[in-house]
C-alpha cells in the first residue's frame, strides 16, 4: 500500500458509516413520536419502515457501487459516496415531516453502501491468509461505531432530536477532506473489469454467488446471521424502553456496551482465535453463543440481565470476519468488488426484511390485540435464525471434510 494512512482512512470510513446509523437510534423513537403524534408501540412500526427504506436502497445500490469500484477504482467511488452521505444527513437534520425523514433515510441507504468498497479495498491490499484478521479490524470499526454512535446520539439527544444528524454530517464531510489527501488507489488497471448496469442489480449480484457452489451455503448462513442481527438496531430501543423503562441515555450507553464487546472480539481476539481455531470452527462458536445471547435478551426480566447476556454473546463477533474471510478467498482479485457487493446485497436484503418483521412482532406482542404479552418475541426469532445459520455452516464443514 502506497500510503500508511490509507487503511486508516478506510477503517474510519466504516466507522463513520456505523456512527451515522447508530447515532440516530436513541433519538429516533422520540423524533418519530414528535412527527406522527403517536405513542411508542406505533412509533416502533414507523421505525421499522424507516429501516426498511434505508435497507432497500442498500440492496439496490450496493452491487452498483461495488461494480463501479471494479471498473473505475476504489478511490473515486468511495470519496463520492462519502460526500453524498454527509450531505444527506444535513437533509435529515432539517426534515420537517415524516415523509422528508423517509426520503433522507433512503438516500442514506444509497450512499451508506460505501462499506462495500471498504471491504473490497481491504481484500485488494491483503493476502488470503490475512483477510480474516483484516476483516476483523473492519468489524472492530463497526464495534467502535456502536460505542460512539449510540452514546453520542444519547448525549446529543439532550440538546435536541435533530442534533445527532448534524453531527453525523460533519464527521462524514471532514473525512472526505482527509481521504482526498491520503487515499491511494488500490485496484490496478489490469485487474479492472467492465461495468454492466444489467449485471449490477441485486438479483444478478446474488445469482453471482451460485457460480461457486462452495460459496452458496456459506452465503445463506451469512444471510440468516445478518437477518438475526437486525433485531438489535431495529427493536433494542423500543424493547428496553418498554420492558425496563430505560431513557435515551440508558439506551445509548447499553448499545455502547455492545460496541465495546465487538471491539474486544473483532479488533483483538479475532487475530488470535481465528488462526488457532480455523475459520469454520470460529464461525460455529460465534453462531452458537450468538443464538444463546438472543434467547437471553428475549427472556430477560431485569435490565442488568441485558449486560450479562452481552458477555455471553460477545464471541458472536467471530462470525462476520470468519465467513467473509472464507468467501473472499474463493474469488479472483477482479471479482472482489462484485463478491462484496453480492454479500452486501444479502446483508441489505436482511435489513429490508428484518426491521419491519422484528418491529411488527414487537408492536403486536406489546399491543392489546396480542394473546399474551411477549415483548421479547423478536429476540426469540433471532435466536432461531442464528442457530439455523450454525446448522448451515456445520453442513459446509462436513462437505469440506468429505471433499
């Protein structure tokens, strides 16, 4: 890599994307209630549809952005995406109606897909045996984002529900100026490939996975795990406010604690555990404990239990770098952007389906129409999804051993 600052910039970009998502979580329930005049259960349903709009745009535009970066290089596409991302958060900070907020979240989904390029950049500049550890650093940035974002959002929420949006915009635009100076191109011209809009839609990107049978089973497991993970950003605020009467500040601090566990595992332990365990075994352990953690969240009766289950689920942070590392070694350098775009489409599809489903579950089982009061229903479903992914990875291990 020609610049020692390049990987730092890429990691900061992932961090800012995550902060932009996490910073609004503590204030979103209050903002939606202000804009709609409705209560918490109804606001949770609107929150699910806001997440649906955000994720829908990521599904559509992630393969486009990945394909453009394979054609024109990582640098120009990454800087353009990050610039638009910052400007969009200014729009959301101004939004006077729920419709404008929906528009802003959809544009944020288009531009927030820059982490696709970040992953492709990491794949460009690392050897196959180093990629899981490097993807662990990317995952650690997600963890830091879930510390800084919700904690900052909870703090700034005391100044007003709009303040976190302006803070996210400022961070993104400052990072653009930094990247314009320090970021080199990582994809040589001889490894670039033509861009096809027809081949860059999400369905074509997902079909691309079928070309490599060994990838398909792991990709489905990746999707199931990502779908389970949607329970955290979509329902955590509503669930803890309803179940334990937590404030915005308490929600922000709890999500920051989730982020701390992600940093410890993905930023540190992945570099030790994955080489010792192997990628498949690390993924199995992470999925098993992640499923147990979601079960504990759903059955918790006291607020402190949420923190106790965070410790159990911390090794769930092994799943993303292990699966991504395995899949990335199965494609050529010229296809890394397309493959990351395909995985991003799966993650985006999970984010399209997950938040409305999870928030509707919460809304229904906390309403008067429910046969029983079960606010943790969405976490119980997430647990089942995590264990389904575990079964798929075990099956992949059996096939690899047989082969």
